[in-house]
């Protein structure tokens, strides 16, 4: 127990000096690593809704396979890779922000499988069967208008980005280190949370919304017509969760000492 | 059946050849020409590769995915040709990723559908001639080569392909992974490719890609692969 705490404390100070994740993500990390749970393997987080709840936009079969097979496989592989290492017990968002600390022989696996776990965990919370439009006066709506000119232009930008991923990947709306909102994409299971050292300064940030554009996310219902799937996504975006994320990011930047 | 393969392959090679811009000077008076790519026919029915690959997948894969690569490749060709003929180097270079993706997608799928065959057209029959000898020389046995090939397929992160290739200089065989639609060009000649994108198997195998990587061998056309050797 003592050794595990020492190791985690060492890792934390290393992260602060080396990683350069920025005050935004760093303060989140500090908060979540305050009380680590040692030696707890990652588990599949349950959805807040049934597999059929997002119909007709996201079909039940895809939701079920996506959650119980694809996401589970990332977790199973990640746990296997991390067995016996001091990284067991970290929050997944901490782990993906600390990829540079993972030994070289594990880093590829941890990046792919850990990224997969982080991205999908975020994705399920990002979706809701009770989607309501983002309130026009809300901070996030104002932030989007400021960054893109209008909400419609933001949506077009996001759709274009999601369509243009040449292969497997994700489209994101992130808050960057300077507090600005930006639409970015990542390939495979890279996450903006991985920081500038891994995904580049232009992509690094704190996700507010994200869309999986791997074929497994839409193929059963939408076949090759990814643009239709992207349009359907707007019907299930959890803007309450997105707004919370935005406020979290903004307050971290405003008060990095917290 | 075989003449349509020849015709489409010749057409493809012609298309690739004439699409190469003639740029002897920065602003060439001979505008680069372009030849529109067309979707090559399959040398077998959509359902003919069952049970390894379902007819539903083959039809979608051919009429939707491959067709889209053909269509978009033609669009990118137009855009690059326009950029080059107006001396807009930056614009032409900015189109490289799109050219690689759509052009590569067209190349890859053309070769892929050619290197599959129904059992009654020789699909799954192991090679017997020079390719067999080369496989034995480089891998010890056909099964050892297959094991490495399957490992390469299973190890692909995200979308991509695995290819049995031949080194153009040494003639040596190799198994290589290619991400997204990156084609086998340059140093290596593609002999046999397997599509590991999810669309290649998802409707039938869902996330059970190991099963697909096992079953596909029953419909691989090793004769075509051998014909690609230099």
C-alpha cells in the first residue's frame, strides 16, 4: 500500500514537470488522483440508458455490440497489458494523459487499448435518449458562437471533419489550453487528452463532445453512408453533459491553482 | 470471365499511366490529361464466395465502397490536374492525402477482388509453381507464411490491409501492414492482399475478426497472386 502511494506520488510530480499537459488537464488529474484505488483493474462502465434507447438514430444491435464487445475488448486487453505495473488503479483519463511514463514495450498497447477505453467511456456519457437542444444563452452556446460564428457553422465544421477521417478515428469538439473551442479529429484510438506530446498541440484538449467514426459504430445500420450517421448523431448528443464539461474546462483554466 | 479481368486490369493500368502529369517545365503548355477510372467487374457472382464472405458484403463492398473510391479518385484527379495546370503547387500537394486515400482505395480493392475466387474457380487452392517455391524459401512452409499473414492482419490498429509483397530489387517475399488505404507502391510489388477494414467483414462476422481472418483463406486466388510476381 505504501509503495503504491509512493509510486503514484512520484508519477504525479513527474507528470507535473514533464508532461506539459497544461493547467487544464493537470488540475483535473490532481483532483482524480487524490484518492487512488490501488490494484483495481478497469471495468466496463454501464450505460445510463438501454441499448434500444437511442433508436432510431443509433440502433440497438450496434449499441449492444459496441458496448459489450468492442469496448469490453479494449478493457480486457488493457488490463492484461497493465498487470503487475504501477499503472493499475489510475483513472483512465489519467492513464492516457501519462502515456510518456509508460515503458516503451507497453506504450503502443496502452495507447491503443487505453485510448479505446477512455474514448468509449466518454462516448457513452456523451449520448442520451433525452436530447434537448443546447440553450442559446448558455455558456457553451455562446462559446461556440464566438469560436465558429454560429452554431450552424460549428455543426457543418464538425460534420465535415467527421466525414473526412480517412480510416478509423474520432471527431471532437475540444477546449484547448487557451480556453478556445476547436473541432479536431484523431485517428484510431488517439485521444485529445493524450496531450500535445502525443497528438500535437493543434489536437490536444479537453473533449466536450465526441463522435466515433470507426465503421463498427455505424455499419450495421448506415453501411457505408457515414454522413447519414453523422447527421443522426445530432439527435442524441447530451448537451447537458457537454455543458458540464465545458464549464469544468473553463473553471480549470480560470483557477489553475484549484 | 477472364477477359473481363484482363480488360479491367489493362484499363486500370492505362488510367494510371495517362493520369501521370507531364511536367517538364513549371508551367507546361501541354496540360496534363486525365483518364477516368471505372469500377472493374468482379470475375464471379456476389454470392460465389460464400460461406467465407457473404453475398451481401460482396455486393456492398463492390457497388458502394469500391465505387465510392473510384468516383472520389476521379474527382481528386480533376482537382490535382487543375492545380498542376495552373501552376498551383501548394494546392496539388495539399491534395496528396486525398489522392493516396481514394486512389489507394481504388487500387487496393481492384487487386483484392481479383485475388479472391470461388472454390470452383480455384479459390483456396495453395500455390504450386514459383510462388510456392518462394514461400517455402522465405517462410519454411505455406502454413508458416499463413500464420505470419494472419498475425499481421490481427495486429492492424484501426483500418488497413495486410499484403504478401515482393521486393522489387531482391525478389524476396514479405508480409507488410498498410494503414487505411495506403497502397503497395514503390519498393514492393503487391502479390496478395486482404482487406482488414471493418466493412470487409462486419455484417457477417461483427467484431469476430479472427474468424474472418481464418475463413478468407478458403477463397484466396493464389494463381492470380503468382501471376503478379516479377
